[in-house]
């Protein structure tokens, strides 16, 4: 059987090899590290950037890459990180480091050339894996078996790793859901539970980013239930049950899961996790569509919320635990529903002498309601005949 690292597409790619060659990869002074190595060993696709670790200092990285015609971007120069771009390949190259001081939010680092020391400052065993240009695996801390078995284990003392960076609590749960089949390492879980209440310093944006990444995973309901149980995410039992039901339907939409978690509290979660207005608006449409569909107002859901009604249907079924027969019939009706544009506008009513203002808006809404309840059958003339003068 071929070596998965030596034959990996990302490593054999011409651009990757050119970047490694420019940075003394043949001498193994620069190696791929972390996620791309881990995922290759686990037989998982990795579509993101390639992380690399190097003995070279940032100035030398830039000088060598520039001489080789590779675009350079000093994206994290203070921490020794330079992003290189060649063709469509992006490599985030970071000089080997050791922690001098950490406070749970920021780390003061010093550059070095010690690969074991660099590995020791990482978060989980399966992320402290390196790959040379020829595909040789470097596993200084024995993490390869954890990668092969999908075990998410903190490096060394879990409490210390969390004290260095509190966001690792959320990463522990995310990776356990994405790479560990929702199995939670007992020592890691104990350390995460002990840290609850000491994570207020974390940026809401960074926490929100981790949560949204979790919501996009194939399976996450059981993980969220544990996070709720230890007080990390105070979630309603009904929301957790709905999440599990949604997954049983095969649902994987992050926006729908957000709608199920939040219900009418979207504004609270938006503030807590600094979610974008677009994300919240999309989730709100699903919430509203689900409410209409729960009342069997399928046509109105399609009219008011368009494509969001499809996920709204899955949300309604998950929240109210529909049987397969009801869900199948509702899906059939929704799929067959064709909604024409509402044939009236405020200009039509104004043309009949109604003055612009609240009364006109209320009358237009009443006529729209009549049109919806007719199954969108009433035409313009018929609607105008219903105007209350």
C-alpha cells in the first residue's frame, strides 16, 4: 500500500514542492504541519491552506520566496507567520517557536530551531505532526496513533494547554465532533468543564466562529448536549432534541441549526457570538418559515420565505417531531407550490383615491391575506373589488 503522505495531492503538487524547495525543504528545514498532515493520515480531504513550520526566520522566508517568484504576505509577522501564494496554492509558513509567556489570550514567543519544542506548544497530539517534502512523517510527541484512531487529546497537561489559550476548549469540542466521531477524551472533558466560568476574556467573534464551524459539521448534536451539560453553552433541552432530530433527517445546514438553537432569541445569540446580519437574517427566515409550516401554511411559507421554506420544513419537522408521512406530504406540497407575484401594489390603491399612510398599508395587507388564503387564485380585478371603501 502506498504511503498516503508521499502520494498526497497537496504534497506532490508542483506549487507545494516549489515553495518547499525555496525554503530548504530538501534539507527538511521546512515541513508541512498540522491539519493537512493529520487529515491525510486520517484519509480525509483537506481543502484549506497548507500550514508549514520552518527553521528560517521571517525575513529569510520573504527573501527566499521573493527570489523564487513566490508572492509574500506578512499576515502574522510578529508571530513569525508569512503567507506565500504560488498559483492557487496558499501556504502559511511560521517560524519554529517556543512560548515565553502566556496569559490565556496572548502568547509571547521566541523563535527557535527545535522541532520538539515547537511541537510541544501545540494544542492536540494529532496536530503535532510534520511532513517533509519527500513525504517523511515526523511525529516527535507520538500523536500519529491518535490521528489514526480519531482521538482528540490535549498535548501534555490539558489544564495547562487551556490556560495558554482558552479558545482551545471550543476547539476540543469542534475537533471531537469533526474528527473524533463525537467521542470525548475524558481528561480533556474534565479540563474543559473546569475552565467554564474562566473564558469571559475570549473574543465573541472567535467563539462565534468556532460555533458556526461546529454547526456546519455532519454530526454535532451530542457534542452540543455535553457542552450544555457542563455549562459552556446554556441551551434549551427542546433545542437539543430538535438538533438531534434534524441530524436524523440528514440535515447539515449551519443556518438551520442556528435557527433551531435560537428560536426567538436570535438577537441574543447574535450579540453573544457577533454573528453577521446576513447569517441572522437567513436563520430568522427559517424560524418564521418553520412557524408557518407547523400550522400547515405551506403556500404562505413559500411565498414569504422562498428557498428558506425548504430548510424551514426540516426545522418544523425537527421541532415538532413529525412522522415520516406528514413530512413527506408537506415536502410534496411545498415542491409543487408555484407562487405568482402578488398582483397589487400601493400604487393601485392610491390610484383609487386612497391616501398614502397606515390605512393604505393595512388595507394592502388585508388584501394580501385574502389572496394567500385563496391559494393565490384571486386576480387583480377580484382583489380590487374587495377593497373596503
